[in-house]
């Protein structure tokens, strides 16, 4: 049985190594979904309870965290990234330094 689009996205995100990030567009491309970066965000929002997918490693192509600055989810994502050694300055990650290059 063919994996769903969501499952293909989750598989790509599971492959992102600790201490690295990928953009929504990069994940969409690697999942074979072309330019469906927005769908990546939707698929990550559909993760089932108790999952192990490191959703927090996916950020905007500019390096910016997509959630509103100061929101609970923004703070959670920032904290999880920093725990892995990813430097977050003003809500932004250096894509040059931390982008995953498989």
C-alpha cells in the first residue's frame, strides 16, 4: 500500500538529523510533493498524539520559526531546537549553518 502524502512528509522529517533543520519547501520536495510547502505545515499539524516526529526541525526557508513570536508553540519549538544545539536568534536560525543537506 502506497504511503499517504502525510506519511511521506513524516518520513522525511524523521530523517532530519538532530541539530539540523529543513524548510517546509525542502521537505515537500523530498517527499515528492513539489511546491506544496504549505501542505507540509498542515501535515505536521495532523501528527497523532504520542508521535516521535521531530516537527520542530522544520522552519521557513528564511530560517524563521513560523509560529507567532512569543506564542506557546514558538517558545516550545525554540526550546527544542536550542536543546539540540541549534542557535535561534530573534526567532531565526542560520540556514547556512544549520540546514540539513542530505
